[in-house]
């Protein structure tokens, strides 16, 4: 049976153009079209839709309002925005509602590649062994409240840095992490900042969102029953990966958006490890024993013992939370990037490299072997020649952070 993709746009000419431009997709997909959010919901009520692609600016019900309804009524549908309306506040507010945000003009090739990639990712996360593993867990946490509150503030008509600072200050642990980060060498400030409001203003909303999500997510789990497992070590490694990933994109001259996404992905890439260790501690203690006895990588021991690894489990949870597909894919495949059809300098590539370099520079930080570079993948992606430069950048960055 073919998969279905629904396009929603209030301009009939745009829908006609999409129909013509995506003819090659019809071999594998049924293409459906609706001229408003209300009509789109009618289509969804009649038949299951795999992917919904909506315009942002539409009368009566805009794209985010429409996709919010889709998320509530049809949570298994992949939700995308395709719009020429580049309002930063609305884009930021789409986090947790949309899986992908594409800007017009968007070529048919890019749109087809995005739809195909999103479907492929859902195939990975629908794996039977992963589903069985997740079903054994006592609970999967909901989206952290502080993060939701920050997103809601961004949506409000009078959103401000000062109000976001007030929200952050409610959580002493979050405040401490922000002050620790802003005063680290990762940001290169020449004076010490002690005021949380100033720290929030300096780091920026995107970084604060990432920290709110990751700090609160990490703080929800108790892994004390797994001998030798340390959340603090995982956190420090994740912070190093986040800093390296962002610095690589900066070195390559990429824009701020992808650099911020890289920082978020680095902070969250090993979240699945915490989820596993806290939810099935006895099983995960056996993973640790298996790894030590077989001298293998951690994710290999997880696959052998549990059927899935922390990468897929973390991606599954973040998928439930509605994070962008680019982040979910990078986390799901950061140990096996060669499984991705597209091989290029993207979020997955940089997350894979940053994770490996962080452990290469600090091999004992996690107290186990966790990653190795896939040089064939890097060669296919056309970036193997940049590896020496990235390695030097990472070494300098982390060496400075120790001083």
C-alpha cells in the first residue's frame, strides 16, 4: 500500500505547482491536497496520512494552529511547514509542533528528499525490537515543563528576555548550569557573569532552549542502581560534543541556525543511555558487564544484550517530544551514519564526528568506549579532508575548557 502525503495551502496555484513538481513521487506516494486547515483536517479524518506539509500563513487557521490540531488528533503523522513567511518568533514557536521547517522557494528535489528521509527515519524508529524494548520501560517522561514554559513565552505577544530569565530562575539547577556554561571557555567571555538574566541575554534564546530541554531531561532520571554509571560524566561528555559540533559548523562558515541545532543535538545525543539505565537498571547493568567482557563499544553491547541501542531509544523519546527530524535522525544514527542515504556535511555528519572526537580527546571521560569514526562514510560525504582541521579545533576547544 502506498504512503500518503497531504499538502495544505490556501493558494490553489501553489498546490497545482506542487502536484506538477512532485510527479516522480507518485510512484511510491499518494499525493493529496487541501486549500485550508479545516479541509486538511477533513482529509485526515477520512484516511490515515503519513506526512502533512502545510503553509504557514493561511486565513482563519494558520499553519501552526493547523499542525497543533494534527498533533493532537493524529499524532503519528509527520508534520512539516513549507512557507515563505520567515517570522523568527513563529519558527521558534514551531518547536515541539513541527518535525521539519522548510523555506520557500523550495525545489522539488529538496522537498522529495526531505519527505523520503523523514519516512526512512520513521522506519528506523518503528523497528520491532525497539518497540519491544520501549514497552519494558516503566515510564517515558513528558516534555520538560520549564522547556514548555519557555516555548509558551516565545509565543506570547509581549515575549521578552527578562521574562525568560524569570522562568529559568525558577530552577536552581538550570540556573547553575547556565552560569557554568556562560563562564566556560566555550563562549570566550573575558569577565565573569554572575547574573542569570545577563547570562540568558548573552547565550541567546536558542541555547537557553537547548539547556532547558537537556538539563531538565537529565535531572528526571535516577541511575544510582547501575554500578559505575554517572549522569555527570554523560552530561560533561554531551556538553563537549555540543561545543565541538557547534564549532565545526562555525569553522565551516555555516549559519547560526544549524550551529544552534548542532549544540542541541550534542547535548541530547546520549539521552537514551540515561533512559535505559534508569528504566531497566538490572538489564543495563548486564550491558555494562557484557561490554567489559567483550571489549566492544557501548552501543554494540546494547544491541547485543537489548536488541536496540541508546541512540534509537533517545531518538524515539525525542520523536515523542516533537523535536525536528534533523535532530532525531542525527541522534538515531550517530553511531551508524552510513545507514543514511544522503551523505553530506549535515547535522548527522557533524554529530558523529564530534562524538568520536570528544571521546578520542578524553578517552576515560565516560569510563567506557563509546564511539569510533566511520571514515568510509566521511569519505563518501566528501569531508574526510576536513577531519584533521576539525580534530585540531576540537582539541584546542577542550584543552582551553580545562584551564
